């Protein structure tokens, strides 16, 4: 029988969670209740005291401190530890939580600790706003609660009823999939990063990797895509990473809207996974509509990519700093690393005659990267080619294959 974990504050939402548990059981799944209420003494399969202990603290200390924010942070960490252990023990095939901002923040921390593929459904009053913090880098399903989680009424019964039916079906499917014998001849997974302006290169690399017997997972470098690539590498799901499009680092440096955070380009190295890296779309920082670009950037070079995306050209100074940062990240890697440098341009609009062609800015990027990796184990391959030129990405894919083969 599939098992769904119910994560919630049972001291304030006990009646609602009892209703959810009954509904799930009617749908033919077992239920494990996980109480994350710092003031709760409710009966649960995993009590609030056990959740607190999983976070390295105890409930009495959290209550005595009188700091609700710190208490919720601790319960979130404990819940993440609990669901990881339940999943590792084969006792979790899906997660369901309902709540407002506090409950959603705790539950989202827990589900983000689970691998991609495990069903995760959050019913939240916050699902109609900025949901990035709740999704993180995993496959969270969000459902807007419509009404607050305050009793079961004729409207919430419909919403929550749909949620229980959905997560029960997903959990049964996941449990059945886990019970299947491992497929013979499963192709090893390689992660790739792509942007619209690096698509020709990534398409060529993907085709070559397919020919070589890999399954290529392509991630759109929009912040969430980069974070997901990092998580899969950290989780050990990938045998190699072909990071052709590192543009998210430019957004993190300059303040664009597609940053993947300061730890982008670190997980594969920390895990010792072979990497081939390039400099795709480091000529640009991403913003929303042109009117949304901060006034501090007036006078810069812009391209309106579409009505909702405005691109800003990076400067020589910014590119130099990006080269230094990339070099520092790659020289810290525990696994083999090769960097491919396309000397004739790094994106579809950074080429001869293109609106972002700036040889000085590109030269600053390349020079800083060369200096950062000089004398280290990082292999630097410079190509008299544009990133999207035929053959460039194929060479990068072949080199990754060599690194993966040597590492086996």
C-alpha cells in the first residue's frame, strides 16, 4: 500500500488534518502524520517533539526561547530530516500539506529535501503569489487553497478533496514504479544547461550525447533551471554535466532576475562529477519588461528579447569578475573539469554584427578565466569559433564522454 505523509501544525489544524487523513484512507493509501507545530502536544505518528529532536533541539527549549521564527525554522529542518528518513526506509510515497504562509514555508522546506519524482502537493493560501521559495529546485505541485485553512466548509471540502484524490493517485503510481525491477540498459544521465540564445549549441551537444548512449536532461537557465541542475548533481543522479550556458552567474553578479544563487556551478564539483563547462550567454543580464529595468542601468546596451524579457550587455569589468568567479568555482572541484572557450562569441547576439558583440568585454572574460585556472588541474580549451558554430558543442560533448569514461 502506498503511504502519504501529512505535514502540518496539528495543534491549530488538527481537525482539518484528521479530515484529510480520513479522505486519504478512503482513497486506499496509508497515512503518516508529521506534526510540525512548535506548541503542539497532539498525538501523531511523528510528534512535534520528535520533529524537534530531528533538528538537533527539543520542544521545551524552543518554547522557552519564545522566538516563533526560530522555532519554525527548527521545525522545518526537523521535518526535512524526518521525510528523508521515511523515504529512505520505504515508508513515504507522497507528501501532502495544507496551510498559510507559516505552514507552507515549513512543508516546502521538507518536500525540497526529497528527490525529484516523489509526489509533493502543497495546498496553500500563498499559491497565487511568488511561489519560487516554495518550489525551490524540485517538482512541487501547488494548489491554491481559495479559502483559509480554518475548518472544513463546503468550498474547502472540494479543494482539499481534490488534493487528497490527486496525491493518493500520484503516491500509488510512485509506489508501483518503485516496485518495478530496474530497467536493464538504463542510459546514464547527463545534465545540460540551455538558453534561447545558446540553443544551436545545446541541440548539437544533446544529439551527440544521445549517439554516445547518454540520456540528456536539458535545463533552462532561468534560475530555477540552474538550481535544479545543481540539486540533481548534488543528489548523485548525474554521471556528468555539460554546462554550456552559465548565464545565471551574470544575473547573480549584477542583479538580474534569473539568478540561480551564489552557489551555481558548485554542486557537480563538490560531488566529484566530471564537468565540461562553457561561457554561454555571459554577455547578458536578464530583466523583465523594459520599463522594469532599474534606473541605475540607464545608458547601458539593451536588447528587448520579447515583451517580458529585456537583456542588458555585461561590461568588461563585470565579465572579468565572472571569469574570476568561474575559475574559483572550477578549481575547487573534486572531479575532472574542462572549460571550452568560444573566442568568437558566447551567445546568438554576441557575434560579428550582433547587437551584443563587444570584443573588449569578451576578452576580459577570457583573460580573467585563463588567469584563474592557470597552474591548476582545470583543462582550458580555446576554440577559434562561436559557441553556436557547428562542431563546437560536439567537441565539448565528446570531451565529457572521455571524462566520464575515465572516471568509471
